[in-house]
C-alpha cells in the first residue's frame, strides 16, 4: 500500500493543516467512505477500497491523492512512544499574555510538541509533549516553552500511563 510515514513536522505539514482549517467545502459520501476505510487500515489496498465504495482502483488512488493534497487527511504510522525511546509524555497547559496564535505557532515548530490547541478554558493553549526522559521534558518546558514571548505560566500534566490512543472517530 502506498502509505506515508511522517517522521517529523515540516512547513508543508503546517501549511496543509492551515488550509484544512480554512476549508469549508463538504466532502461527498464516497470521499467520506474512503476516509473511513483508511481509518480502519491505512495500508488497505486501493483495489479493496474501490470494491467497498464502488469505484475503480485508479479512481480511489486519485481521490486519496486529492484528499492528501487538500490537507483533509494524512496517512501516517502511529507508534507507541515508549517502544521507540520516548519514555516521558506530558500535556502542558499554557497561560498566554498577548497574542495566543504566535505562541501556538512557536509551539508547533518544536519537534517535541505533537499536539497544539488554542482553548477557551482555563488555559489559552494546550500542548502535548513527547520526550526521551524527565531531563528532556524539563529542558523543553523550562528553557524553550517558558522562554517564548507571551508565555505567562505553564502547568504540566505528566502522563503515568497511556490507556487509549485512537484516531477512529469516523467521518460523522
């Protein structure tokens, strides 16, 4: 199967995320069905997807490429961080003074930060961090995140055990 493994964050990835967030065109039922097929198994052959959704292998290939190009989806390998050498994960709540978007963008550029969301709750930004160990986590929080212009304070929630990690929310 033609799956892509994402090894690091890139400007191209950020650009596709931004275009996805600004996109408002709804997907048709066939594209949604293709996405659901790939959420079940990102390596599912295009021929099998085509059979399930009523298209030829070539038509599925074209639709998948269009969905990838538009930033609607990504096909990635999701790992268990512990098995690949990242023994410390944490969610960091960040209070920002001033421009929240500039802080969120700076966080998005950090390799250790896997997830960034601007919120309307107790924190202005939440960032999920994956690190090699506690010293690495301390360095990221203390020397890099807290040093960002506009960061007023942080609160860290260190993960003790990951019980569920799934990306199977479908296409509702």
